[in-house]
């Protein structure tokens, strides 16, 4: 599927873009601590080469706050607490903040009970789930995360179908290794995440037929495999968390999430476990790479920025995203970061 020619791009310093997110989040009502956390999350997504969840998301987050859908100053509340099981009402705050707190609870309760499950409903979208899995793995806790879209965002067709019936429904998991980066997976159950699709369209990329239907709707990854996993997310991230699930009813844009945590040390010695994980990872990575290919990496081992301080590097965003950043900067009366315009 051919797209328009590649758009111009804008490059700015990482520090300047971080400052913009910080000021924008503060301007819409987030606390200083929460604004800084949101800035870290968006910039870390850029640095991890996931622009689909980086600066392009800031205008969306600002718009939803200004329109009253997102409530940046809201505090999540615990609705159910049995010890190892909790259900949290995020009360409309950003998903990044809700899952930050839910992950901390999942770790604490897993340490106390061996295993925990924390369900979150009524949050905004949380962006990438990988950081929460990495945090838990650093504490020696293995995690599984399922996130649905509260019945909204139906942009994925079932195999053999012509109408969208599911959302991108991500799944993430984290396994402790001997040291960071840990073994972390985070993927949409659609062919690609909707943010990735939008980013590639903005850049004028030719989209593979494996990604979308002729009508531009997303396909599940791996056919019935991704389809089955997406239904699992609806059940666990949606129905079990108390969130809405896909139906003919109109549902509010929100996220339902289930986080399951397992304290590895309560099943076996953590050092023995991580040693075995390192052994099988080393065996897998010992496979000869294809001619001209890069060395084999496992999930979690993303490309890291060069240099001692990644925040002294630069970040490039597409022209559409830059234009949207200019729009919200005007609305919030914030200065735009200095930038170079490049073809």
C-alpha cells in the first residue's frame, strides 16, 4: 500500500524535548513528580527507538486532559484488597501513573504472598508496558501484563473478517536475568501497534500487506495465534479487571489492565534461576547470524543510545508530530524547543 512521500523531520535535543513534556504535563494539572515521570516515559520510548509511544503521544495526552477525559491530578483508589489480589480504580489518570503504582503494589504483594495479581480499570492508555516489566524483574519478580482498551479502539479485524472487532490488545512479560536488561517482551496482538502504524504513515512508509487490509484496518499478528491472544486480553485485561470489553455498545476510550507478579525466590533460589536463564539465552544467541545481519539479540536487549548521557543526545520527530507539538505549545503558552529542519 503506497503512502505519500516521506515527510520532513525535525531534530531537537533530548533535554529540550524532556523539558517540553515536563512543562506540558504540569500545565494540564499533573504534580511535579508525575509530570517528571511522564516526561521520562515518553523520552525513554524515543531513546529505545519506539517513537510510536514517544513525543507523538504528547499532543494526545494534552488534548485528552484539556477536553476533560484524562484527569492528570486524579489519584487511583483501591476498590478490592484481599492481600494477594487487588483491584484499582485509576479514576481517569494517565495509565503510565496508574501502572507505575500498580506495578509497585504487584511487587510488594508478590514478595509477601509469593504471587500477586493487580487489576486496574478506568485509566488512560499507559504507552509501552515494557518499563513496568523491567522494574519488576529488577526486583526479582516475573510478570505478565494484559491490557485491553475498555471496548474502544476497535481497529483490528478477526481472521477472515472484513470489519474491525478488536483493539490492539497488548501483552507484556518480564523475567529476571542476572543483571539488567532483563528478558522483557511487549507487543500488540495486532500486526503492529496502532501508534507504530500511524508513525509509519506519517513518515510515508509503504505498509506491508501483512499489516493492514485493503481498507487500512489492522490484522492480528500470526493469524489465529494473535487473534487468540487478543481474546485472552479481552478476558483478563478487560472482563477480569472490571473494564468494558468489545461489543456493539459505545465504550469510553480507556484501558483495563491485569498485572500478575511471581516472586521467583519463593519458588527456587533466584541466583540458580537467573543462571539457568542466562545459560539458555547464551545458547540461543550463539546461533550464527545471517549474512550481513546484526548479532542476535533477545527481547529486552534493545539498541541503546551511544554516549555516556543519552539525555545529551538528539531526537528526531516527523513533521506531523512537530506540527502537533507546535499546536499544543500555543494552546498551553509554552516555548517550542529549538530544532533543525532536515529532509
